[in-house]
C-alpha cells in the first residue's frame, strides 16, 4: 500500500493540478514542476475532529480532551505530515492505451492511461524528430472524469469521442472540441473493469468488453447514466476469458473480442457469497489466448461462430483489434510478441496470420491498440511499452521502419511499465522492487 501511494498518487495528481481550459498544448514538461507531495499538513490528526491544537495549541493528553479521539492519538507532535519521499518511481509522461482513427475529420485520438487524459492529433502528425509531438487538443483535469482509462472509440458525424474507465468511473463522452479541464457531455455506467469499446454508427450500437464480468455488453448509442444494455454476451458457452479489444462489424453484423485467456467465476467479496453465474461453482482456469466472433444480434450464453486460437495463431496477450473492411482483414495488437498480426476476416481455428508486422526496426514495443486509416492507406499502432505511436503503409509486413512516429516524450525517455500499481514487494536477494500492474 505504501509503494502504491508513492507511485500512483503523484502521477494521478498531474491531472488534478492543472488549471482550467487552455487553448495551448499541455505538455509533460509543463506539468512536471507541479509534482509534489499532496498530503495535507494535518495528516497526523484524526479526520473530522476539530480541536484547539489544530490552531497551534498543545496536543491533548486524553480522549476527552480530543473530542473523542482515541487515547494516545499523536497529534501535531508526531513525526509525519508533509514528508517528502526519499525516492519516487513514476512516469510524468503520457502512456498511450486506446486509440481511434477518424479520417473524415483528419483526427486520431489516443487515451493516456498514465495521467488520465485524452490526446488528439492530426493524421499527418509525427515524423522523424526526436522531440515530443504536441497534441492539438488535450483533455486533462479533475472535471474530465478520466482515471485508469482504456478503450476509445469515435462518432465522426457527431464529432464525439467515447472513453471507458477500467477501474470504475464508467464510460464518458467528450466533444471533439473539448480541451483542458472540461466535463464530459454525458456518461454511462458500465461493468467494472471494462476495457474495449467499439461504436457501430450505422446501427447505433456500442459494444463494451469487461474483464471481470467476462462478457460483452451492447448498448444503444444514446444510452446514458444507468441505462441497461440492449444485449449481453456472457456465460460459459461464450468461452470469453478476460476479454479486451472488441470490434462491432456494421456490415457483416458480427462482434469480435480478443481474449487473454484467464477465466474466473465472478463472486461477491463475501467468503460465502453466491456465484454470480447460475449453476455450481466452477474453478478458475487458464486458456490459450483467442479471438472469438459472435453474431452482433447474439444475446445471452451463446457459443462463438468462429474462433482463432492455437500455437499457429501466435496470439499472446492480444489487446486492441480492428477490421480493415476493404481488404477483408482483421488486425490484432499482439502485446506478448511486440507484433501486429493480420488475419483474413473469415479465419477460423488454429491458423497462422496472413502477415506479421514486427521486429526491431518497426518500433513496435508493447502494442496496445491498432487502427486502419483507409483514406490515407495507413496502419497505426499505439505502444504501451514505449512513449510512441508508429505509422506504416497499410499493407506493410515484416521488419520495416515506420513512416512516421508520434512521441509523447522525447526519444529515449524510459517508461516504468506500470500505470495501475496495485501493490509492491521487496526482493531482498536481488535488491529489487516488484510491482504488479
């Protein structure tokens, strides 16, 4: 808990420390000097107790003198308060996660998981420079309702961007014109640990995957507040296991989901709480990663109509996915191998990708999202393991250099590799800190 506090709190507070709406770019270098301990000076005082010694008087010696504080409460005389950490392990720069392409409006939108923000660029941005590529708009601050954010999708006609909070906070919608610390125009409650988003504007439907819920929830595009999904794909027959990336195919009327493969039955936190799936308790399991495909009209505990799974697929921690409708191809951001895997849209079973984009020249490091720009014939990849997004020709294959690079930090800037540290441990033999993400 202590380590999480040292790491996660300063990074998260970057957003809270920013001023209101500004038309100028909000760069990491601007925010960095704002990093400081945000602990209140009265941290050692019992919360909610108003006493004379808060104004500088001597600390009380009894519970009665402290308006109900427990005996031995230290008060101001205790060593503590606004004490700077000896060291901080954090990344002040953005970390790309979700990504959405809008060729009609010449916009690419990326979610910044590290600082809880959205960053928009033109589709022609980036290049060979080693300096930071400044976003044209940057949504960041305490009003935006963005925390540990993941997937992004867009509505080009209405110029709206959808973003989901993975660790609670639901889904929020912002206007393309938003910049700085601005509130969303609407929000929607979605299952905890929601990750992937896909909007089918043709059929006015929005798909949301949930890791913990082990399902795909499909909402009306106009759903808001606590509106329920119109359909839910969930249950043991679906074979969903820690779903991440999702894609709603508006033409083929199919929905694709990328699965990491780890499955556990969702239960209440009570030791004797009932399972939330009907039937007897089923032990957790680890499956091979997969891409599962369903009819878009599917509802309930239904099996997939196609599955990509097996050694030949090379799937390993598949994250974001997308379809190239014109080429009839499925693109997968394969985090585990630092590659983009391209399959035929109709691929089924244990089959090899039709082509692979990856290698040291590509600059693909921990790919988290992939998007196709059919207008400019390009493929975009957002990296989680590096401070970059890289752009290639649409048909690129093998170990080729990118055409352009968008940087959210100067070239060579290291990444911590975590943005949602949940605990920490010390390995005394190796003198190392272990931080699960």
